[in-house]
C-alpha cells in the first residue's frame, strides 16, 4: 500500500493543466466528460484532482488510460464522483492495493470485476 503525504496527492486544475501541457478548459472538459474526477477540497472548496489519476514520467504526463472506462463502470453502478474517487483510492482486499494502484499496474479487468462485485 503506498503512502503519500496528503499535500502531495492533490493537484489543482491549473497544476494538472501545466503538468499535462493543456489549457485549464481542456482539464475542465475532461472532468465534464468523466475522463478524470475532480472533487472539492480544502478551505477554499476548490476543485482538486488526485495525482494517481495521472501517469507521469520524466518526459510525459497523461491521464491514466484505463481511467475513463473505469469511471464509466463506476457511474453505471451508481457511484457519484465523490464515491468513485473514494473507492478508487481506498485499499481493496480483493486487489491487494488501491484500485488506482491496480490500474497503474495494468490490472484493468480485476478492477472492473471488483466494481461489478459491488452490485451483489
């Protein structure tokens, strides 16, 4: 289970835009299209994105490719954005990691099966 300092986990829309080399409105569109999840956090109630929704290397950064389909699966199973992000960032016994960590490891089918098991 990975442990990150709380301040290092959350990024603002401007930070994500800069990291991905996109305009802020492109990030807002990705949020509206459910390609990535933003939630309100902090004393200013500002939009924040969990860093693990991104794939970042020394030379490139992008939205985790398996994330949009996973978000769709969660939404199809009745999750709102807060619930979906909470599920994605909480340790899952079945996956032996958080679902986001499992997606980063390429375990897309295991994550989606775990979502479907929530319906039962």
